[in-house]
């Protein structure tokens, strides 16, 4: 499938990009989609928003719903980033209420930094459940999530600092009290790990976006909203009132009864065009999420096996952070715990090999745009 990414790959010949978990290369069709958005703006001018809402966004909702097996595409809202959704969700609680928040010690900064800041001013009672040991994570998190005084339960589907995949979403969601807001950050699972949310779609929020495995770049994030959720966010934009405009009652701030309740205000819609182009591309080529996952798992297995056979390599399989079931229990990147993680990243970058690190965690990402020869070349560099 490398031919689908010819522009990204030819832009820097010789570069080995193993950071799909950070910034996934875009397939060629996204350039055409970007131009399409420009042409629509020129052709339709002020009326482009009619096409964006009635066609482009509706198509994007359909793709998200299909990929995650969500029963109601209209329950999907879009925003430029997931942090916007985090703030909007927090604003659903009564002003001044000190929130009891159950989360993990492995959430990405868009959530963990915000929680840390709120905790500094004693605005939240924060319970962080350690991700490790992985074998007991689900049991420990379920226990914490089931507390009757919980206001918010927030957890990643795939942890950004290890790649560990949480496979007990149904049980975790079911454990939370009925009045508790449950949110799953699926950014490292969407378009990577086969995911079926139908059984929990009307109980839990799910948020993700296009910057990583959906291959569509910045500015196209989404939130799946449970049907029947009727809280009124204090942090609201005028798009959230579209469904209430026809009623004509302006005595109070109205909200749509679907996912638009969590929409913000004017944004750049180009990311939606790119996302739709990627989703169409996969369908055209018969590429399911499961097939992509199989391809990545093959590459990861080759990489770990290759490391085991290279005694002089800078890394060893013993440095790999993995659950008891090994690579099969990980997302689309492998994480190695090394005190010199930053130094290894720098040395690889000097040889045009792109990886990344977070503290003592060195991450190698894999994707559809790579093949066995790329893995072998990476092993040679190591």
C-alpha cells in the first residue's frame, strides 16, 4: 500500500518514519480533498457551510459510526481538538461543585494536565489508578469506577505511554453508577484497533480524532454522545443550538437533542474533507481496520523478533513494556523503557529515522505505509 502515500514518502527520500502514533503520514487522496475544500469555498463562498453541514459532516458522521459500530451517526459532534470536548464535558457539572474524578496515571496531557491544574486549586478530588501491573488493571479500575460518589470516569482505550489496550470497556462502563459521566479517550485506538461500541454507545462518551491513525491531520476530532444525554454545557458555542432554532423560544439557551449539543462555533472544515477521503480510500481498497491491525502486528512481530537476534542492538526485547499476552495486547506502537530514551531518539534522528520518546519511554510506531524492508532497515540502524 506504499503507493497510496507517494507524496509523503517522496517528500523526504530515505526517511524512515516510525512515528505513526504521533503524526501519521497522509495518503495522496488527502491533498485532493484539501483542494476540494478550497474549491468549494471559492465556488460557494458564504454558502459553503450548507454543503459542510448537509454533506461533508454528515458523511464524516457516517464513517465514524460505521468504523465504531455506533447506532446513531447524528450523535457525533466535531471539534478542532479533544481538549475542547474535555472542557465542554466539565462544564456540564454544576458551577462550584468539587468533582470526584476517577482516571488513570497514563492519560495524555490534554486531560492529565487539565486535571492537575484543577487539582492545584482543589476543584477536583482526583483518583488516579496506576496502569501497571497490566494484568490487574481492569479489576482495579472497575473497583475505583464503581464508587457511588464518582462524578466523572475518564480512561484511555490505549495508553499513550505504553500502548496497552484496555479490552474490558463494557465491564468498566457497566461498573460506573448511573449518574456518573463516563468518557473513553480512543485516540490511540480509532482506525487502529477493531472497536465495537454498540453495547455502550448510549452510556459512554467516546472521543478521538484524525491526527494519528485516521491519517487526516489536524483539526478533525469527534465526540460520540450517548442518546438521551440532556445536560446543558456552560461552555457552549452557537452551533450547539442549531436543533433548537426552529422552536423559536429564545427565553433560554436552547440545545440540540443530538450530538450537536457538544458542538462549538465556527471552525476550519478542511479536516473533515481529508478524513472523508481517507475513509473512502480504505473502502475502495477493501481495507478494514482489522486488516490494517493484522499488517501492523506482523511488522511489530518482525521487529521484536529481529531485536532478539541482534545482540549488539541499542535495544532489547526485555526493555519492551508489554502486558502478559505480549505484542498482541498492544496498540500500533511499541514502547521501550530506557533511561537513555531521549539519546537514542536523537541518534536515530541524526540518521533520518523518526521515532519519539516521553520521559524514559521510547516509542516506535507502525502503519500501513510501511513494509518488511522498512523494519529491516530500522533494525540495521539500531
